């Protein structure tokens, strides 16, 4: 999960699951020059060709530069993405750490991009249900609000095990109502995957 408060994220598929990390690790200089600082890559548990990637950004201006710049689409092309996915650009509104300080990050991610009626109400509902989240194996919850649609959110949840992640998706808590909005209309289905790599992006001299 990204440590940045501003983020650009996408959920996409590649023609082959071979060499995904290597392909996505290349051609990043132009992204770094536009303000991207970290690239985090997850790979789907059930479909190794499915990828969820986030770019941690230096500031809000970096998001605006990136989404308008053809370098982003060139990066997708170079990685072998056949259909350019929608991009989620947002900033964090809530970070909830449910794990003990000494716990390692599991790298097991459940990601959802979905519409909600009220972001403050969503945050409040999650806060009131933390015991149930902990019982389900949820370790961390990060909620991002889209910059271009304030009723759209991205929720990243770290689970302790792959089994609990699958169970959480199949039988989510009522407080995780946003999960029912994923996969509807323009929104991608819920992503369940595992961390593959975190890359620091630095412009080449």
C-alpha cells in the first residue's frame, strides 16, 4: 500500500503473466520526471495477468501533469497493455492501521474503486465497525477520494492471509458496502492480489 497521500491507480490486464514485474519496472523515467515517486505493483491471485498498480505522487500538481501527459499512455504501451484502463486520481482521506506496530505487511490487497453517497458517512461506518474488520483479518484500510468526482472513492485493504482476503470478498461486512459498487458500470471488479514490487522512481540524469 502506498505511503503517499496523493495517488494515481489503475487496474488492468496484460496478455501474459510472464515477466510482469520486469515489464512494469522499465520505462519509468518519464513518469519520475512528471512527479511520480513510487510505483507499487500487485498481481491478481486468481488471474496472474491481472495487475493493480499505484503511483505515489509528489503533489497534486503532479497528478494533473501525469493524467494530461502522453507519457502515461506510452508507459502502458511499453508494458504491453492492449486496452488502456481508466485511471483513478485521488488523495487520502483516512488511514486506519489495525495491526500491531511490530506486524509485518502481508502484501495481500483487496482494492475497490466505487461510487458512494457520502465519503464522511463511509469513513464513519468503517470506524464504527473496526472490531468486525479485525475479526475478518483486515490489517489496514486506506480510503482515497477522487479529485474529479468527490463521490468516488478507492479503498485499499490489507488482509493478513490470502484465505481471509478471498472470504472477505465473498462475504463482506455490511460496513464495507462500497464493495458492492465495484464491478458495476465503469468500475472494475474487486481486485484481490499480492504485492510484487515497490519501486523508487528517480529521474535519470
